[in-house]
DNA sequence: AACACAGTGTTGTTTACTCAACAGTCAGTT
DNA sequence: AACTGACTGTTGAGTAAACAACACTGTGTT
C-alpha cells in the first residue's frame, strides 16, 4: 500500500488526466489517442504528463488497476455465508458494475488488448474458486478450464446487460447468471 | 483591458474559487460564507486565496463585474435598427439571462447589498437612454426618474420570470415588458 | 475573567507545474 | 530523396501553489 497522502496538485493533475483520457477512450480507439490530445483536454502541460506517466498505456494500466482494486474492496464488504454465496457474490459484482457503469463499460468495450476484461475475469475466477470449491467436485485440471468457461460467459452476459442499459436489477441478473452456471455445472455437481 | 494571457494554474485556481463561491452563495447568505469554506470546497489552500483576492467580497465583486462585462459584449452584438430597437434590445437582454440563468438568478437574489441588481440596472438604463431618447420627449430631470422607474420594474419582472422557470420564451417576454413600459410612457409620448 | 474555539491574514520553505525550446521519430507529400 | 507536418520525450528556468506555522481577532462558554 503506497498510501502517502498526495499533494493537492498531484491529485488534481492525475484526476483530470484520467478524466480526459476516459473521455477520449469513449470516442475513439486507444491506438489513436495521443498524449498531446489528453493534455489539451485536461488543460495540463504535456511535460507534466510525463512527470506522472511514461505514456498513454501506463495511464490506462493505472486506471484499470485502480478500478479493479476498488472493485475488490467493494466485493470484500459482502458477508459471504453458507449457501447462496454464489448468487450473493454475483449480485455484489453486478451492483458494482452498475455503480461505475460508465467507466466499466468503456474499459470493457475497449478494442485493444482487452486487458481490463482479463483483469475482471481474474477477480471473478478467484471468487468462484474460493466459494465453490467445496460445493463442486472436480480435479484441478478440469476446474481451470471450467471456471474460465463460466467466467468468460458471465462477463459477456454482463457486457450485454450494460449495453442494453441495465434494464434488469442486479439481483435478478445475478440469479439469471447463477442459473446459467448451474445448468453448465449440472453434471459435475457433488453428492 | 488587462488581457494578459494567464498561466494555466492561475486560470484554474480562480475558476474553482468562483465556482465554489457561487455554490455557497446558492446555499447560504453572503455574510455567513467564510474564506475557509470557499477554499475547502475548491480544494485550494487558503493562502492561495489571499494571493488572488483580499476577501470574499472582492471575489464577489469580480464575479459580478465579469458577468456584467460579458453581458455588455453580448448585447453589443445586437444590430439595433430603426424602430423596434426597444423590443429587440429587451429580447437580447432576456436571452442573455436565459443563457446564464443559474449565475444571474443567484446573484440577483443575493440578499446582501443587491450590488449585482444595481449593476444590471445601470446597463439597462444606458440602453434605454441611448435608444429611446429620440422616441420620447422629456427633459433630463424627468427622464432619470422615469427610466429608473421603468428599469427597476423590468428587472423585478425578469426576476419573477426566472423564478418561475422561464416558461415564456425571451421574445414573448420582451414584447410583454415593452408593452408594460409603453403603457407607462403613454402620456409622455412624442408626436 | 479565564477559557476554548474557529476563522483570519501573513510568512518562509518546499514542491509541482508551466512554458518554451530542443532534437528525435515517423507517415505522408512532392 | 528531400520536405513537411505532427507527435514525442526531455530539459532548464521561472512561477504558482501547497503546506505548516504563526500571532491575531472575535464569540461564545464556564
């Protein structure tokens, strides 16, 4: 944890740079975004950008990582108990996406290397592994393929959900996704 | 015209201070607004405030003066021709208020010394004097009282209009105000 | 009257940002 | 192949803002 309390000016500079970058990312492809553009929108001198980040990609990485960290800490507030942990965690995750819809959607739809999507999948995968290991019964070889399959499917459903304006409430979607997963896992269920 | 192009940092600092002050002015009385509060909302060090303004009142004065200047330059774009200059100018003025409703309304409703209202009245009075002098016939003694009467009445109507959400379009209001004025001037009309 | 408390102006030092200038790379002209 | 134009990454000097500390005033409390 690098929790040194930042100077107001640093805080502000980084905030506007992120904001301006996200705005551009909504409008155009990552590869076509220049440092110069970011600085013009942010109204920050270009040399200042380089005092904080090496390039656009480093900035993107930091935005993604911070969002993932924020997501994790949001998820950790869930009190996971007994049964229904699965649905509950899924709901929490969906709730998080709905609170940060704008950012999440932009980053998930980013056409480049899909790094954010992969980061989200890691988080989701860890949740699955932690909470479902004792419910389902399979060896580790299979479990990796299976959880990947489940997570990637779920993430795509979530993307659709956001693209359609998140009509259904998080809870309903959580149940829906859980059902999809359970159907997929029907044959490997324990007991 | 002190049109030195300001350093980005100065521009930003003054912008946020003004913004934060206007926010406070919407919420509470001028006399209860402290420099400390302004700086906290603006996220600016208090010593920085004093590098730009001597106190809250100086800041308010500058906000008002800048808005008045902006208003004047907006009005000067009107091409005042022949007859109907009166209605046309009134319309321009109302258009301006509608574009800056938020600021204008806040400043006009400010319970303190009504300095903004007086500044607006001076502008309006000058317009009247310039454009109506040849239409109406009265000596200067009377004209001062009369134009003051007209302007103050008009400003109050404009305040009502804004308070009621500016339901009528500027043009309609301009005609309405013009009618009110003409009724008041009926007896001193020329020819 | 002594007290705490909150805002005021002001100061000196440190830090972050601006700005202008630079040489460098790369894609598209002509 | 030279030329243009746009973005890059870096530098150094100058300026603005942050921060922490100060003594001061006023206001209310006990």
